[in-house]
């Protein structure tokens, strides 16, 4: 199983709660990007290291993050 994180980037307010909740420290704010609300949105730096715990999604007050388990062909 592989995990897939998707962010509703334009709804993210850059509060960093997801970043602090991630046990493998693979989330960060995208300092090169600004969303329609004027915030630097969160993103996943190393998608392959996601363990699928969904802590980030549970902590997000705006329900911006979606965690999916994707079957791999391996």
C-alpha cells in the first residue's frame, strides 16, 4: 500500500498544525507559493515517506488535507 496526500491548497491558511502533527516530518509551508487567500500553503516534501497515519488531516481545522491509501502494482 502506498499513501497519497492531497491538499486543497487554496483553502489552506498556513497555520502549521499539520506540520507539527506529522511524526515523520515530511510537511512544510511552500515559501515559493501563495494561495488565493494570500497564505503560504502546506505541502508534502517527501511523498514516499508518508506512513498514512492521517495525523495531519485530523489536526487541520479547515479540512484541507485528504489521506488515501492507494494500491501499488508491486
